[in-house]
C-alpha cells in the first residue's frame, strides 16, 4: 500500500485549522461505505480550503477518525485517490467508539499552511 503521510513537515506561514469534516453532501446525504464517505469528506475539505484561497496541497496535518479499524484498507484506497499526487501530509489515525451520527464511518480534521499574505 502506498504511504499516505509524511513523518513530518516544516510549515512556514499562517496556519488554518480545519474542524472535523463529516461525510455529508450538500443535501445532507451520507454515502453508505467508507470509501464514499472519505471521498465526500475530501470534497468538503476542498470547499473549506477554497474559501481561504487554499487547496488540498496546502494541508500539512490530517487526523483521521475511523469507527472501525477493519475499514482501514478501504479508507486508505480512497485516501490515495483524494490526496494530490505526491502530497503526503503528516497524519494520525484514531479508531473511535462512535461519531456524532451513527451513519458516519469516518471524520477528518486538518491543518493547512497558507502562503504569507493569503
């Protein structure tokens, strides 16, 4: 499996702390599987970052919350699709007993480094 994180990244610029993103689409719909939920969360992350003049390439740290560690392979497969090629933020993975909605299998929060002046 491809490595989907960096051991560490040195950030030089203002930091944007992005709250936990959940797998809801614009109409409140929730995908039924971990892969679909992960892809939706990254669409949500892209939207938040875009409002601040940033994109997924600005992410320097991500924290992944999985409800079931047994979903790790499916999660990683979707993650490889979602991250920009060659961009591997520092990351942590946590298995949690539950998320705010029982339909959620994953939640992701992050930190982005914006270029000075943005």
